[in-house]
C-alpha cells in the first residue's frame, strides 16, 4: 500500500499526515485491500464490519462512536418509490462521521496528538467528535457564515473553533497558515483516507439491498468526497464480481455555486473555479473543488450526471421531506429535489443519500427562510437565499413612501404617476400575504398602527382633516 500523486505519479509511503504531493497534486491510495464478502464482520453493526477492506495498519484500534450501518428507508417522492439512506442518523448527525472515524483512527495509530481542519460545518463537527473520543486536540477553521448550530456543536466537543470572515476559501487559507507552523491537517477534502470511510456506504447499500447494487444513487455534490467514495466502493464490488455494473452516480449542486455542473454541461474533463455564491445548501458551497477532475470522470464512467438546482426547490423539498418525517438540512434536501429532474435517468428505484440532520440548521431561520421562499414562489417574485422578509418589507416601504410623496400625503391625486395607486395596492397585498406566510397577525398590527396614527393626529389637533 502506498500513496500516489494524481498529477506527477510520484509515490509516497502511506502516512496519514501527508495530504498532498510536494508538487501540489492530490494523492490516491494504491494497493488498498478491497471488499471481500467473506471478511465482513457480521456481528458488528457499524462501518467497522468492513474493517478488512480499509487501508489501516493491523495494530490500529478503531476510533468509533457507532457510525455507519444507517437505515435504508423505503419511501415515495411524488408517487415514485425511492430509498432514502439515512446518513443523518450518524453520531454527529452527518455522513462525514465515516471519513472522520477512519482518518482519526489512522492519525491516532500514527501517534498524532493535535490536528487542524477547515470546514463549513459537518466535517469539522465530525472531526471534533472523533478527536474528542480519543483525546486529540483539534482546531477547526469555519467560515463565519457557517450555521451557528454547527459551530456550537464543534465547540461542544471541546475543539477550538476559529470563525473566519469571508467566503469558504478564506477558512482554507487560514488553515494553510496553521500548517506552515507545523500543524497536522486532518482534511476531509484532501486526505485519501476520507473517501475510504465513505466507500462503506456502497458496501452497506449492497448488503441492505440483498446483494445487489441500486440502479442509481443521488447525492449532494460539493467537493465530491461522498460520490468518490461510492465510486470506489461500488468499483470494488464490481471488481469482486458481486455486481454487474456501477450504479449511475448523480451529483446535485446548488445553482449559486455550481462549478461541477457547469463543467458537466460543457462536457469538460476538468473544473474551472466559479465565484462562491450564497446558498442555503451550505454543505456544497464549494467554488473550486480540488478533486473535480476525478469526480467528473467517476460520474461519466457510471453513466451518471451532474445538475444544479435553485435554492427555492431545495427549501421546498426540505419542507416536504419534513412533512414525511425526514428532518434533514437543506444540503440533503437538494439531492431529493433533483429527483423531479432526473426521472428518465434513474433506471429503477434510486437511492438518495440524506447526508445531514435538520438539527444542524438553525430552526427559526430555516423556518422563516422557507416561508419567504414559498411566499416568493407563490407570488412569482425573485428569490435568493439572501432575501429575507425584511427586504420584501423595505421594498413595500419604498413604494409607500413614493405614494405619500406623490400624493402630498394623501391630499391630492397622484396625477403624474397614475399607476402609483396600483403599485401601492400590490405592495400592500404583498405585505399582508407575507405577514400571513410568516404567521404574523397583520390585521392586528395594522389596526394598532392606525390607532397610534390616530392618537398622534389627535395630539396634533388635526384629527378629521
Ligand atoms: Zn506530485
């Protein structure tokens, strides 16, 4: 077993602290053990039942919180059968626990005591938990915009949280500075051990479906670690003659930040970085995925596809999933929302991986954002995730101000802008509908405002004018 550079082909010994080649290329594991059904430990209901297929030294003791062997739930989406792989039921609430468990096991066995990581939330949370499990000290750099719930969870495990303002890439830059000072990088993006943890999802699906591969697997796509893990896992099953072909791997990105989908549409072999747009699917907000080339190749080999969806669809899917009892974060709902666009590509009953728990997004904010998104959708308004109720209200206020000025505070007709009355009507309607969507008692609020206005008029002595 060794590491090999995907750019210059140079070999390195399998060292869990090495995360890239000296030339800057990403590293792959060569000669790893592969899946052997006879070596599955059937008494172990965690991912460690596949220990024999993981490239870890024999003496390494698994660092575990009981991750893996998550339920595969049969459900329906718009009348179509679907299997939902409930990865959000992992110990820290996301699929990243698989990668973190394997990586921390290797780091611990190598005698590492301190690690750093940069993450938008779930990977940092997973690393913090597994580091805590085995007494490693961890520092996690997160973008300041990352869900405060995730930041709190990282801190709760005892890791140091460093919130970095600016786009996700700034957190990556901050971690590089720490590395220059000699820190060990436990990277969910670069470490070749991470996808080794992810590949166990493929083994589980094979077992849970009674010894066959699904026709297709749909996943949210950011860096592509899960997709690459699935590709590796199903690849091993294929090599062992246990399945006949790879399932179609279907990756879903968020439209505001979709470098892989753009490359896919162009038919390109590699990814060009995009500007990092804001999206509710914060787990896939990755503007320049370093494994882009490998991800595109894996999708192509599996006869799959990459697509990107607007946030409204994600939020609507999140709500709809919750109404069926699946409480997941927007990033997971993104993959489910894609089912409606993929009908002719699914082949049979697809598997969608529900990657992260709904407990991870701040509930109040998620709720309000969903309501605003739905409101905007119903009324054909432009909506992006940075729009919130306040923006809509201030727009209404702008129209109201114009009406007041144009009519000299209601004393004359708006003769120079005859459509103003219509605009005011629309604005008031929007405001009332928005209030209703957000569960605010608009009539009560309006009544109170009028009372206040009346009192002011009486005080000024011009009531009745
Ligand atoms: Zn190299």
